[in-house]
C-alpha cells in the first residue's frame, strides 16, 4: 500500500504535489483544533458554584421612602421661608427705627443728616477756628461783605437759623438765601395718565346681545340699524398672538340684503372697562362681522308684512273701477254726423246713479293711494335674533388709548 502511494506521488507534477501538501497540512491543523476543543469541554470546572439569594421588600417601603423624601423637602422649604421671613422682619424693624429717628429730627427743626456732612470754612466776619474774629478786609484789602442772617418766610427753605430781615424775592449777599416768586392761585386740572396699546388686524370671537330687524333696499342703506356685541374670547392676532379683550363691548351697524338673506354689519366702536373702574378704553373700530359659516354678514329670516296691505290696495282699485263704470253708464254720448263732435248727455233719471258712481270712484282711488303708500313703507326685513355667535374681523389696526382715572 505504501509502495502504491509512493508511486502515485512520483507520478504527480510539482504543482499537484504542492497542492496536496497544503491540503494535508490544513487537514492536520483542523484535526488538532477539534481534538483540543473536545478536551477542553471534558475538563471539570473548579470553583464554579452558583448562590441564589432571595430578597423580599415590604409592600409599603416605596411609599415610606417617597413620603420621607417629600417630608424632608417640605421641612427644608419651611426653614428657608422662616429664614426669609425673619430677615424681612429685621429689615422692617430697621426701617421703622430710621423713620422714627427722622420724625424726631423733623420735630426738633433739623434736617435729616444735619451735622453729619463736611465742615465748611466760616463766613467772612465770623469767628475763626482759633476763636479770634476775622479781619473785615478781604485778602486784597477790600472791605468784606458782612454776612446776612435772615428768618425764612413763607415759601422759603424751612429749618435754617437766622434772625435778620425778610429779603423777599432778593438774594442775600455774602451768604445763601432761598426765595420763590409769587404762586399762581389758579389750581391746575389734574392730568390724566394715558397708556397706548396697538391692536392690529385680528379676529375676535363675540356674541350678539341684541337682535336686529334690518330693512332692505335703499332705505336700509340710508338708515342702518345698530347692534351691540360682547367679546367672548381673547382676540387672535397675527403670528398666534392673543390679546385679552374679553368682556369688551362693540357697537356695529348694518342693513339687510334680500338677495343673500343676510344682515351686513360694520363695526363702529369698542368700549372696555377694568374691574376697578379706573382704566377705560373708548376708541373707534373699523371692521366687519362674519357668521359662523365664515361668510360675510349674519344669516337671518326674511320677514315680509305687506301682503295684507297690497290686498287692501287691490280691493280699493276694484271698487274704483266699479265706480268709474257706474258713472260712465249713466251718461249718453251723441256724435254729430256733419262735424263729428261728441256730446255727453246725462239722463235726469240717472243723475243719482252717476253721482254715486263718481263718488265711489274718487273715494276708492284715495283709499288705494293710501294703502299703496303704506305698502311701500312695510318693506321686507331680515330678522336676526340675539345670542348669535359671530366673529369680528378688524380690517384696520387701531391704537387703543387706556385712560387712567
């Protein structure tokens, strides 16, 4: 067997011998690795023991820990608050003491801090630091101006010593004096504080407090009906900004449209008042009102009450025609053959009939005119009930002036 393998080996080429050698070496390495891994798996493990320890917690240990942490935090906050309160009380006591000292100094005729300022040189002619009177001549030999001491009168700075004459509006020479001119006895009216707040183009949710029966046609445009609205939500400004105008009143006026069966409203003014009554806003407002469906105007119900009036007018016209026919039937018309002229003759027996017909014609004609005029006044209206939720569109920005009383 070995001889046959050797002969086969010799018959192989150099390249085949090299490949066979590589295969044999690789198989040997794989065999050694397999043997080593099996030996490692069968090796007994030393010191590998597993210990299991059961831990049990009480049911309320988590609650107790949370309660303890919360209680500790509350105690820390309480101590901090007590420290701040104590410091505030000390500061308040110090302020009270300073105020009492100021009151005592003012009661004694002193100014606060008098005597604590810097010392100034004595006035000319007064005593020097050595106790000797100064010379009456100045440094250049000129006569020094003697000091003037005065008692301040009304309107002057109070609390300065002095027993000299009242200087009036003049100023003392050689010293300092304070005087004021004549006071204006006319009281000045108090000026009102005004704060300005700008309201740009915005959308305001509101609710109608009053209803409206808006007339249509030209009469409605010439005489718009007023409506008062109450703002129910903060105004929605551009860029998702809101302004709290809740509770303010808005006055609007409008007329009806028979084509759309709506009432078109235009805002006139806005009025606001603070809770304490000290801040007031009263400004004109340019805008329009849209309904809940987003369309211009408020949808309403068309009400027409001129049907009976028109019926009366038609009845009066009928009787007018009957009277005219009665008056005409009592007359006889004669036409001349030569000239063609027509002559109306009334039979004496038909005078009463003609008079009755003529009177009925004229009376019923006047009654018809009256009912026709009444029908023209009873134009159709668009009815909108109160309590309707609407949206006010501010089409032009306005500066809201807040008047503080």
